[in-house]
C-alpha cells in the first residue's frame, strides 16, 4: 500500500464493464447493494466497442451494398454503387457511441460508482486499482469478475499493421482489395462476409473439415453455398496457415491445403482462431481462485469461485463466449450475493451466427438428443414455403424443431434463414416453459411473417402440416 493510500470500503465491486459486468452491477444495485464497477477501457467492453455491435453494423452496411448490386430479379438495377468507407466507419462509430453512452447513463441512474483503471487482488477482500497516474486500494465484501476475453494470437502470425485481429478488422480505414481470413468460425465468417459484400476478394482458411464447426452440416452448407455464389469468396477447409511474410503494402500467407502448399497474397490477413480469457495479471491465483490450464475460472452454479467472496462470469468461466450468456450469469451472481437462491441453467441458451443466411440454434440437436439417449423427433419446415420469405426474396433455410417422441415437448431447434437470430427466441421460450409442439401450433401467428415458419414446423411435428405435403 502506498503512503497515504487509505482503503475505500465497498460492498460489491464488479471488475469489467462489458455486457456481463455492467448488467451484474445494475442488478446488484437494484437489489440494494452499494456497487462500484471498474474497467481499464471504455464502458460496454469488447462487445459494445470492438465486437458484437460494430461487427453487426459493418454487416448491415455490407448487406445494403450487396442488395443494391443484386436486385435485378426484382426489377431493380443500380449502377455504380459507391462505398465511402470513411462514412461507413463514422456511422458504425455513432452506433457504438450511443450504446456506450447509454451504459454510462444506466449505471449512474442506478447509483453505481464508475471507476477507471486496472484491478489487482491483494487478498480475497482487497484490490488495488491503478491507472497511469495513481493507485488506490479498495476493500469489498463481494466481487464479481467479468474481465472478458481477447483474440488468440498465433505464434507464426504476430499482430501487426497487416496481421490483424477482429478488433483491427473493425477499425480498417479502407476496404481491402484482398483479405485472407484464418479461421472459419463465426467471427471469421461474419467479418469475411461483410468485407466480401463491401467489395473485397476474400479467402477463408479453416483447419477443420468444415466451417462453422459448432453448427450442423445442413446449416453450414447453406452458408458455403451462398459464399460460393458471391464469386469473390474462396473457402478452403483442411487448410493450415503456416507463415506470413509482410511486404511493403500487403502480406503473403503460406498455407498447407489438403497436403499441398499454397501461397496467398492479400492486403491484410485476419486471424480469428478463438479467444483467450483475461485472467492473467490480476493476482487471482495468489488469493486462492482456482483457474484451469486454459485460463478458465472454476465456479459453482451461482458463479461463485473457490473463494467465497469472489464470483466470476462470462468468457472467463466455462461455456461459450457469448455476450448474452455473460449478462445472464451476471444477474445470477448479483442475486446470489443478495442471498437469493438463483442458479445458472443453460437449458435454452441460443447461439447465433450473422452469416448469409443467419444461423441459430438452441437446446438439443438431433445428435445431442441421441447422444443423451432421448427418443426425439426432428420436424423441419422450409423458408421456401413461407409467403413472407418469398416476398423478401430470402427463401434459403428452414426451421427444425426437436421434440420428445412420447409427449411432444420441445427440447431444441435449429434455424437457418433470414431473421434466424429473432426467430430462435420464441423457441427458447418454448423450451424454458416446457411447451409442446401442439402449444406452438395452436398459437396464432401473424400472417405473413417469418414467425409462421415455427408454427408450421410444429404442425409438421404433429403430422398435420398445411403448407407442405406430408
């Protein structure tokens, strides 16, 4: 402790102001706790500033360009579509600014004290918060860790002006003529597709047998087909990126593809091979917090770590690194600190990819149901048989419901198609509520809407489909 550094007492301290941390802080304050939140960066964390939100803004801009250039079949022809990428970036930044400003207002409105700096744990009830100018010690009764994650750097692809992470890709000052993406997961696919729509020639290198490994093949195949139709995207699977050589105005990437060496030249190489939890240099091990060899903190069903006074949520604990998962866990941890019996239940946590078409999944797939010995039925309805999908000219895709055979209870779903990210929420609610396919089928859905596809899939499950032949 530095001279004159008298400890300031806090009831609840939240470390990290991303979608997990700021939600946890607000919920804790709502429950009557005196809360402070600290972050070394900008409020909103990675998701709001250099992740979920700006990437979706860039994807939207790309969609607008693509639609302007490819609406001939609707009788709409646009010549000389120009992209002022500087203005695109300004607009994207305005979206981010509105949301980060909103987070600050929400925290202040809930009387959460906002601190800036890096936190280092002195003991299980004490941290030192430091910035470039000063250091201050704080004591707390309970702490919620929500420090998030960072892009994984490959040893042969060190970050530079031309070797970029997702953060770098979102901050480019121009649309690359050529872009190589290492990693065919959701981040690589989303950003690669966005830049392809904006005019880049894109090469995607995926080491596994297929892209989007976490999704069923019948879903990822739709994405691959759409990428191929663009004409400016190459997808290589079983492709291992070996090295990069930086030139004056670009990069040369050497890769081994199905046993054969190939070289790709590009303006930039975007590395999206996963994320690492931010659990180092916090002093956690010194105070007894158990962390595994992957940097993941061990927690119980309330988010409590091996140290009773410290909780952990989001990307630094087990499970998928999803913003909505972090927010959910943040609420549970805040409620647990307040003595409520809340526990984490991942029964219906959705996963979404903003690809073309969008993909979303929740609960069981056919495979996971079978692996758990469940007697389940898969019932599928195509977008091509839906009036709204036809009028949107978005007919690729399907809704597939997974139901228990004996009682028709909905236990999972996979959605591929326009609006999948929104459609999945109704099915998640159905799973959480223990609803059956009949419950969904008997719910009147507005016409013509994409939401009707869920109702139609439920009718398929009941054996009474109207708009496809049984």
